[in-house]
């Protein structure tokens, strides 16, 4: 197999703070010998665990990039034992465009693993992380939110894994993150995910959904900043006490959590995020547009719990995820 063309401009094994780039050659109309430059910071102080911290897996999600830019500026080698690798926006083409997928090749980075060293730009980024950065790490934190199309209650999550010792380690790290909600998450489309690539290598993995709407709030950014501090303390890399607040434990036990739209139109929400729901409760109406005097379609909960996520734009298409109901543990 071909060698990955990405080259780092920073050292990974030298003590100190190093700011630079992952440089990916990309020949294009406006730059024959151009490159995609992905910002990266490596902070190291002797031997110890390695944390890989990523944001911008999707380019329209901002809590991670804000929290990680702040961390790259303020964290010093004297603060830590081991190594912290910070990539605030690792799907950088999508981040620059403010889109979920890359404007270069329409690649969804979080569905492109393990990638290819001789593939598209997105596949090359995925392959570099899969073959170089993930193997360096002991613990991986990847920030997400709902982007432009979904909104979530702010939660950190782990997945159900075959290796129960690994699952327990992931759950402990997620609990240390200490978001307002903590979830055991069911993925409906996990093929090619960064999550899966990290977990299959036996690493401790934490992911989040901290809001949505293609923006961030003061509250969601504060959750992200506190969470990354707590995870580094939990990993033994950063010295200090964990900052803890009450959290609500959520579970997504089966596909009945998800409600998908079967008709297009305009959404009328009936319940808001975090509200209690019983099975059969009306979640939303979808009004057909183009003429008046027509009844809306009604979408109801298939199980009890709380409204964990909802479709955000006022218009919805058939096949879109309309709502997610999670069980309170």
C-alpha cells in the first residue's frame, strides 16, 4: 500500500510546546503544488500517557474547536505528564467552509475510516489518523454537536463494546467528562466512523454531542472546556481535581429511540429538548406545504424517556431523523 502523503511540521517525541500543521499535498486549479494545512499542537513533558483531542470532525460543529484552540494556547508542558496532541479542526476543509462534509470531495470524515493513503483528500486524512495518530494515543476525545441540522441535550457518551473491560474504561472517562447528560449511545450508522476506528484499536474513547444549530453557546463551550480538563485529569496527564456537577444518565437501548420522518414539510415541535415523554406522546407535526386545508402528519414516541435530540431546521424531508428519545437510567 502507498505511504500516506501527510507530513507533520511538529515533532511528536520532543518535550515542549510545538504548534504547526499536518500538511497534505493537494494540487488544484488555484495552486498546482498546493496543500491542505491542518493546524496541530503537540505538548509533551516526559514519559506518560498520550491524549489525542479532536474537534471539527464535521465542519459545522464548534464547541470542540473553541475549547481546543483555548487549550492549545494555555496548556504548558509544566502542567502535564506525558503528551497531549490537539487538532481543533481535523476535517479542516469542511471547517473552513462551515459544512458537515468536505467541499473538496464531499467526504464525510466520520464515515471515511480507515481511509486510504492514495484516496481522496478526506480518505487521506482518515488514513493518517488511523495509521499514525490513533496508535500513539491512550485516550481519545472527539468533540461533536448537532451541526446545522440537529440539536441535542449536551451529553458525553460511550458505546457498548464487546470488550467489557474497555467499555468500563470508556464509561469511566465519559463520567469524568461530566457533561449535564451522560449516555450509552446507540449508533445507527457506525460503518467507517472515527469512533469505531479508535475503539477497534483498544483505546479509551470519549465523544460528545453538546448542542447544535451550526453554532455554539457560552454554556456549551463552558461544558467543553470543563470536560477536556476533566478528561486530562482522569487520564493522569494533567494534575488537579475534577470539577463535577450533577449529570443525568441516559441509555439508548434499541432502534425505537429514533423517529424518522416519512413526509416532507414544515415541522411543528410539540415537545422541547429534555422534556419527559411517555410512549405514544406526540413529538411533532409535519405540515404539508403548497396548499392549505390539509392535515399534518403526526409523529409519536415509540418508547418513554426524554427528548434527547431533534431535527433543527423548520423544513424536513422524508428520511430525515426527526427526533431521538433516550431512557433516563
